[in-house]
């Protein structure tokens, strides 16, 4: 894929705006569209073109990327764009969405001669901002190879997951794991505080042990600093973990932890608001235990210190054929 192809990006929110910024920063011929005119104006001031509507974006661009907050929002945008899909057009869905829904919309794109690829991202807004986020790509192998040059601008590690629907399935699974990990970390930090253990020492003990994780090394720092703004809100968490539960329900898998994770996050949303930051979930435990889970010396925002480089494909490990 030629980076000079006209590329449209719809959805300039917390994640989408940063992904689109990577394209613009790396010289991609970019046109943007968002319901928030101020976001569009910011991109125009930096050299992007403004798209008048979703339909106009698909008409004018060779490839259109969507990064939207819900399956319903994506469907609304796609219904505008579908009449403009023709032979050779490409739709890349980067939202975290329902696997059945993305398959449905992909079939409509393909019926009109277009290529549909789903490419959700994982790794946090701070990595989306630097082009170092990871990307799961679902769709035909030939289609993957066609869009890979663009994906390696958007992210660092790109994994082809298989057919359409596979990337969305894996994405909501990883978000479920991240949420469950966040809740266990909240419990661990609160118990250590109640036990009189220094929280900076607790952080390091977890970091160098078998208990560490990506969530700990990022979000625990924001919890301890007191900022607790990870650019990911409780309503989005509930959408994602709800989608994971739906996958299990469709296949008759009787989950035990997932319903409890959903219950806890719903309680947090009821207490602190639908758009409360996900890391504020620690405050339920702080209130119940009568402690403050804070420590000096931790950052109030996450910064990706990995140098920006062109991304690459990650290959699946497979046993050697016997």
C-alpha cells in the first residue's frame, strides 16, 4: 500500500486521535472526520484535510479507518459509507467492537467489491500516541499484506489473527484480562496499605516478581500518584467486558469471574459516574477500608519512552511439523 493513497480517519477520540496523529506525523495523505469540530480543526491546523461527512470520506478516500466508541456508532457511520463503497475501496475497523457485528459489516463491504479488515489496538493511549501500540489484524491474508504498510505506521507490533472476527474476539479478551488484573491490583495495594507495608516498596515488590504485569507497571503508578486518569472510562470498560461475556454466553461457557468483574465495575460506575476513569475503581476499596492508597514519587501521566520506529509483523509460534 502506497502511503500516498488518500486515507480517511473517522473518530478522533482518546485513541483515534492519537492513531490519526501517527499517520499525519509520518506524512500520510490524511483526511479526518469527527462529530467534534474542534478535533477536526486541530488536525486541519496540522496539515490534514477535513471530511464533510462519512459518505464523503468513503467517496474521496482510497482507505477509510474507523475508531468509534461503540458497535452502534460504527454501524451508523457504516450505513452512511456503504453506498460509496466500490471496487478497490478499503475499510479498516480499529474500534473495539462485537465480533459478530464486524463480520456482518465486513460482508456488506465485500459484497460491494471492497476490502474489510478489523484492526483493534492494545497497549494504552500513551503508546497509541507514539505509534508503538500493538495491533490485532483480522481478515484475509492477502488483505492483511495489502494494509500492513499502513499498520506499521500506526503501531509497532502487528499480529495477523486470522479471519474477520478473530481480532475483535481477541481484543475484548485482552481487555477483560486487563480489567480483572486492575481489580486484583486494587485489592493487593489496599491490603498492603492496611497491613502497614510501604506502598512504594509494594510497587517494586510486585514489579520484580511473578505478580507483575503491563497493567501494574502502568496503571498502578497512576493509582499511587492519585491522578488515576488512564484515558479509559468506566463505560468503555463495561462495553468491552460485556462483549467478552457475550462471546462466552453464545458458546455456552459458564464463566465465574467475569460476572463478578462486571458487577464491580457497574458498582463503580454507579458511584463515580458513567465517564469516570477506570482507575477510580480503587476508591471503592479505599472507602470501605478507610485508607488512602497513595505514595510519593509516582507519575501523574503515562509517557511512552520507547523510541518510535516502523512497526513489524509478529508471527505466531507453531510447533515444527513432524
